[in-house]
């Protein structure tokens, strides 16, 4: 196996880990009542929040969900 053949596999595994983390964050935010739902939609990540469907990149969605979750952690 060459280094070139490993790169696509590593990229796929990295994307999978990022997706799993994003999905877990979305589930936590939904369980806490911070959002109504979340998931992939038209190549972006959709978050249902305060009556709006927010479409963003997975990286933006992760930052958004982390910020939401921090609001409840700091108020506890």
C-alpha cells in the first residue's frame, strides 16, 4: 500500500469522525431543548432553532452547537 492509497481512506475516516461528533452535539442540544432538530440537508447541515431552519457548513454547525451547549453549562 502506498501513501497515495491511504490518503482517501484517512480523509473518509476523518469525515466520519467529524460527522459522528456533529451528530452527537446535535443530539445533546436537542435533548436539552435548545434545538428542535438537526441533520444533513442539500449538502449542508440543517439546525432547526427558534422557528428557523439554519443551513451551515458542518464546521459552522459544530461551532454553533458548541456555543449553544455552553450557554446551559455556564448557567448550571
